[in-house]
C-alpha cells in the first residue's frame, strides 16, 4: 500500500529560547600563567605587570545515598543527603 504524506519542517524545540550573546567586555590581560606556589592564575598585561581580575568564591559539596532492606539487597527504602559550602 502506498501513501503520500507531506512532511512539515519543525524547528528544534530549543530554538525559541535562543538569544543573542551579551555584549562582551575586552579584558586587559594578554597572558595567563599558573603560579607554582599558590596554584592560582596570574594575569599579565602587555608590559608584564600583574592585572587584578577580581575576586570569586569557591564552592564544594558532598552527596551521600543510602539504601536499606532486610536481606542486604537494594530495597525500596532509599534516601539521600546533600550539602554544599560556598565562600
């Protein structure tokens, strides 16, 4: 049996959420290297002077999950715990 169907082009579901990139700001640094003592990035300008790039925080987190049953196998009683730190 033959059928003739017309396919309609449909844009990807996320295409309606696209927006232009925000305006970019040129940064004053020319190169970045890692300081071997502190393991932090050092930003240098064209004259070799250190450029301050602003402060940023760090974060860390842990997650644990538990599962219990009377026979030691994975059962239906499950739980989880999460925490995070940010400075």
